[in-house]
C-alpha cells in the first residue's frame, strides 16, 4: 500500500524522443515526487534544443542525468547506488558525462563534485535553463555547478516534452517551492520559496494538451491551495504588492474555474492540498464544475494535536475534521487520501492511537504512509532527537498500513452496483483483454475491452472489487465522449 503507484515509477527512464538533426544522446532517470518527473520533461525540452535526443539505454548515452529526491534518507541512498553504477559504465565510455539534478543537487551542492568526485555536473531545481552553459562547461572538461534558487523561475515559458506519456493524462505544474516550513520537511530548502506560475501560461498549456488529444490533467504543486498569481514574485512578498496587483490577483479556486471553463470536457485533478490552506471556495468550485474530479489528496501527517504542532502543521485535529465534514457535505462522493508520517520525534503510543482514531473518522480511500526519516538541516533535526526506535516505527507503520487497507476495501466496496464514468488510460496490467482506467474518485477500474479505445470516456457498471481496484463491465460511451 505504501506509495504503490509512486514506488513503481521510481528510477524510470523515458521513451526515446527523436528530433532530426540531434546527434547526442541523453539518458535521464527520475526519482521522488511527481514534480521531479515533470521537471525531467522540462530538462528534456531544454536539451533537445542543444542537440540531445533521449535514449532509454544507459550504455548508449553521452550525457546521463539523474533527477533526485531528498525527502527521505532511503531516496538518497537509492540515488547513490545508481551513481556507482553510472561510474562503472563511465569506465568503458570515458566521454560520458554524469549530472545530478533536483533536490539532492540542491541539498549537497558541490559536495558530490569536490569531495566525493562522483559526478561532472550538479544542477538545482531552479537552474535548468542554465543547462546549455553547464553542458558546454563539462564538454570543455570542467566540472559545472548551478544551485542558485530563484524568486521568479516557474518554467512557464518552456513547453515540456511529454516523456513517459500515455497520450491521455498529463501533469501541469502551477507552483514551485514551498513556504510551509513543516519541521520534518526538506522541500523549502531544496526547492526554495513558493512562487506561482502565470495563469495565462497554464491555460495555454492546458489548451495545447487538449488539442493534442489529452483528456485529463493534474495541476501540480507542493501546496496547490496556496497558489497566488499577482504578476510574478514570491508568495511571501504579496503583502507588499500594489493595490492593483492585489485587486487583480488570481487564487487557486479562480485558477481551477479558469481551467475548467477553458476545456469543459477535460478532466481536472490537482495535487497536493494542504489542510491549512484549503478554503471553502475551492470545495465549492469543485462541486460547481462537472469536469473537476471528486478527489482530494489531503495529507494529515498525524492525528495528534501535540505532534501536529511539533511538525508545524498549522491546523488541529478538530479543524481537520471540520474540513472533512465540509468536503463530505458539499461533495458527498468525494474521495480523500492521506500522507501520514509515523514515529516523528517524541511520538507516544497515545499520539499513535490518535492517528489511528483519526483514520477511523475519515476512512480514507487511499494512503501514502512513511516512517519518519530525519533530514539534515530541517527544524526537526535541529530541535528534536530522532528518538523513536526503528522497531517501534516499523510496528506503528504496519498498524497504520493495515488500517488503511481495511478502509480502502470499505471505500472501494461502496462503488459496487454503481455506474461510473471511466477514462481509459491503457491496458490492464493483469490481462491484455481488459482496459484500465480511473473513475472521478481516482480508483482504478478494469473491464473487458470490447470496441472501446484508449482515451474514451466510458460508462462502466461496477460488479466487484479488490481493495485497490474496481472490476466492471462497459455499458456505453459517456456523454463526455
Ligand atoms: N507538500 C505536501 C505536504 O506537505 O502535505 C507533500 C510533500 S512531500 C513531497 C510528500 C510526503 O512525504 C509528505 O506529505 C510526508 O508525508 C512525507 N515526508 C516528508 N518529509 C518526510 C520525512 N522527513 N520523513 C518521512 N516522510 C516524510
């Protein structure tokens, strides 16, 4: 259950994209959150103009890039193992260059170059437009580094090369960085302060995706509810903006409405929501537009008020319950998923029980659950000892996962007997005679193919389920088709 979908994607490389005239080969591997996978599409776009086609074969590559994650220690260890492998390949391909992108690049800065000497290039998440210069540097035999974080950069002007695309669903980045300063989290240090992308460029990208046949987009940010466009600049500087900037600013619910109206047949999702920033107008906008899916990823991290405070999550357990009640009142069939961290410093058995009882109240549809991993430089690492023994973290995590599995089964069973609209994304992983798609609530649905095709919206009668998958029979095309 733990990050089922995301775990499978870790380290995936990309389908080869060929542009005629390009002669060099780029191999790029991505780890971590969806934002990194989206960033790799920006990087491929920038380097395609510099003569690089992508390859899925490491042994053919002239340039190897690894887009890294620092969120937990395990993520960094995985990347280090891959760097060892890249260095082994380099021995047989001495001209091959290796670069580290993303959060590890930002966190470790030049350490990987100067002390460990295991890479040629280090590029932080806000420096990808500098890649053409950095590649020239390494071509000339020098190491290259740019880890400058930006106040403005959103890559709104770069058309991403859709890499592992199914041609049906795509991610559209709307904010970068994060201002929340959750004490456990490395993101504000590796991705910088929060800034939003121009809504016009977002709508243009969405229109372009629709025109190219895409049927669903997910608006992406560390904290989408905090989206605020007032002409550019950091969210924290909004208070100093002019009266006219304040009057014409666009917030997240307005952006959602703009996108929903721009393409009324396109399905819209968003991730991630933060309880402290999610407002009623977002929930009302979701209810108002049929094409905004009934699904909210709403990480809670802990069910204990004391731990929430220590994590600097700016809401209480009761406030979270009120938000859940409001969502259920306004959108009764809305699916809700969680992120939970177990074993945060000082967590007692009672705090753990509070998390379990919070889960019983919400009965989440899905969940992504993690044992606390101390990250150097974060407030939690500075303030608290990582004092929960590994065995206890592991036991609490398995209790949480077990509960989530029971709740997922309960929620999934509620769909049986209903007729639901499903967008077909591809062939079922278990049977090539079945299609695989998702309903509005983001649950996977499989059903016999008949004459339908990828990208069709189909009404499916739900007949049975497992804890994570609905099994059904197609009845007809939906009105949206
Ligand atoms: N911005 C979102 C939020 O704060 O709600 C998600 C950010 S993070 C990329 C995804 C998840 O990783 C978090 O929600 C949290 O559950 C988990 N995470 C972050 N830092 C962690 C840490 N130090 N140890 C364990 N899990 C962590």
